[in-house]
C-alpha cells in the first residue's frame, strides 16, 4: 500500500494519517501549542478568580445568551469535523475536495467569529464594556483572546488555500496543512473550556 | 463491532466517531443548564467532568494522540504542560480563594 502511494504525484504516506512520522516533524509546533495552552490556562484562572466581581454592574446571568453560545459551539465543532474531512481529502491527494472542505471550514469559522462579534457589540451597546467591572475585563480578555486565535486561523486557512491554488498539493503545502489542522482542532479544545467555565456556570 | 460505519475508510470512521461523541458530550451540559435538571453544585461537577472527557475525545479522535503511535517527546511536552497548568492554575485558585475566604 505504501509502495503504491509513493509513486503518486502527491504521495501522501499510506496508513491512516501516519501519525508517528507527521507528529515527529510537528514537535516544534506541538511545543508552541502547549505553551499557548499554558497562556490560556492562566487567563482561565484569572477569569475564575474575578468571575463574581461585578462591581454593581451587569452579571453573567444577565449578559449571557445560552442559545448564542450553543450556536457558536456547534459552528466550531462542525468546522473541526470539516477540517478533519479536509485532512482526509489531502491524504487521498484530492485537491478539489480538499479545497471544498476548507471553504466550508472557513464559512463555519467566519460564522463563529460573526456571532462572537455580534455578542461583544451587543454587550458594549448595553454598557457592559471591558472597563465596567473586573468580571467583564476578564471575560473580554479570555473570550476575545480565543476569538483572535480563530480569526488568525481563518487568515491562515485562506493563505494555505492560496498556496494550494498556486503551488498545488505539494509535500511542503501538505505539511503546513497538517500543522494548521493541529491548530484548528486545538482552538476547539480551548472552546470546550470556555463554554464549560464561562458560559454554562455563568447562566446556571 | 458490526455497525453502519463498517466498511468505511478508517479515517472517516475515526472523525465521525469523535464528532458524534463530541456532539453528545456538548448536548448533555447545555441541556443540564437549559432545563435546570440538577441543583447547582452537582450540575457544575457534571459540566467539569464532561468537559475533561470531551477534551480527551478531541485529543484522541481529532489530534490523533494515542499512547502507542504518538512520539514520546510529544507526550512529554503534553504532560509537562498539564503539570505546569496544574501547578499554576491550581495554585492561583487555591491562594486566591483562601484569601477571599479569610477576608470575609
């Protein structure tokens, strides 16, 4: 099986995802992800410490809309799945299908960012600005930091789509897509923490 | 093990399994809060446990981590990060809530 795929033009290693070899090359990127996880963990700790310090301002229960959060969660989870399907198309060397899945991923991710920006604008219009209370400072820092990561991830997907169109599905481009996939799935993991630590306890 | 996914490409099956598990593990905590099924403390505990399980599901099915194939240095990086997070987050919360308690 591996001999057959070696001769193909795109020649992705056979065996599902060939995790061993790929993750060996991704060690540096993995170290970055772990250090980013530590940054997020400390912002989470800050939020938990400050989460009840409303300073007489709006409370979490008044501000959070569970339906919107559920929508955001679903968009991000579906985008993780579509990125998974994009990875599978990449391993088959199918550039057209890979691009379709990436377009879907961008659409879902952009929907997530749009919902989040809408949420932030609504809060700010209602006077719940980051400087209103310690709770709101910590909330905007944590959720905004994640939203910023997702936005950067979207730009990154668009850049690699450009590379796919111009350079084709070459080994270096495939290697970059593999690391982008790690980043994208990592962001979904951080979001699990955000809805479990920020939104659900806030509404409860 | 004969299920409708039998015969699918292994990659597709892995992603769909992870996706289905993640959907269930997301629906339960949102349902708990939306329909106010449990009192506050058990609900918070359930949310925390389900979140940890879902993180493990994502690591296993989306990031393809497993103890056999993932290189040891990657697992060490992950364990070291988890250790640092445990010390720094656990320590911060311990100190801050103890302080809060003493100032009440």
